[in-house]
């Protein structure tokens, strides 16, 4: 079973600004997906749906500040939720960024995409798409 370590907000460097991260220790893939499903369930309560994810394998560009914080909290997984962006002001998109440190010390980053279609915006979006 995974173990929650801490939540902390800090500047991740490189001009990106402050983000709030939740830190966990996980033992296996089941722990990983349990955490993802937990946060996904929260998004679903607000009418978001998950539409896939992408993986950045061997993420050598992971912020050194994030790496240090993971070590400080004795965590091998951390995640942050990005603010909603709008695609052509019709579709709300939120991302959940998950960083996992593998047993060999390599970091994998997963970007999960959650979409929200407000009823009025969906109609506008579909009308716009039909014109394209």
C-alpha cells in the first residue's frame, strides 16, 4: 500500500514558478494506479474525463528542485495538478503530472489529460469544428 508523505508548494525553477506537489512512497504498479484513480475520481466529480496520457521515459529534464524534494520526503512518486486551460475557449483541459523514480534511479514522467465540456461550450465547439 502506498504511503502519503507530504504536500508542499515550492518554486520548481527555470522560470516555471510555484507548484503544489503531493509526495508518496509506492511499492508497485498497483499503488501507482490506485493514486492515479483517486485523483481521477476527484476530477470526475467535476465532470472531467480522462483522455489518455503520455509518458516521458528517462526524464533527464525533471526539475532538480523536484528531485531534491522527493529525496527530502523519502518519496519515489510526486504529482501536481495544473490549472485549467481552454482549447479555443470551448474545452477545459487540466493536467495531472506524475513523476516516478524507478528503482534504478531514473525518473519517468506521466502527463494525464482531463477534459471538461460545458454544455454551452460543447455546442460552440461542435459548430466550430463543423465549419473547419
